[in-house]
C-alpha cells in the first residue's frame, strides 16, 4: 500500500469517530445541546470519512459500491458509538 492510500484509509476509518467524539465532548460540556444537533454532527462526521473513501485509488465502480456500503455501515456504527459514549461519559443512557 502506498502512503496516500494508508492515509485515506485512516481518514475513512478513524476520522468519523474522532469528529463525533470531539463534537459530543464539546457540546455536552459547554452547551448541553439536544439530539437534533447530534444528527447533524453524525452526518458531518460521515462525510469526513466519505472523503477518505472517495480518494482511495480504486476503479469508479468499486468506489461507488464502497460509498454505498460505507454510508450504511458508518451511520449505524456512529449511531451506536455516540449512544455508548454518551452513556459511558455523561451517564445519559437511553
């Protein structure tokens, strides 16, 4: 694997979780915002990772399949991750 490809994989896999964690920690400690902003933050976090997927050096057809799969998996992973983080750190269990 080339260095650029490794960086894109890191962006795709770690970027959304890092962005979601930063948002939840900042918003809950400073502003105590509600769930509507959380959905927006998760969507933006998914687009952070999607940037890494789109930049991978694969054929267009493979990228299209990867984008669709990434959207589905990233949404559910970030949804459960954010619920778990809120429950573990802030005791806001559902």
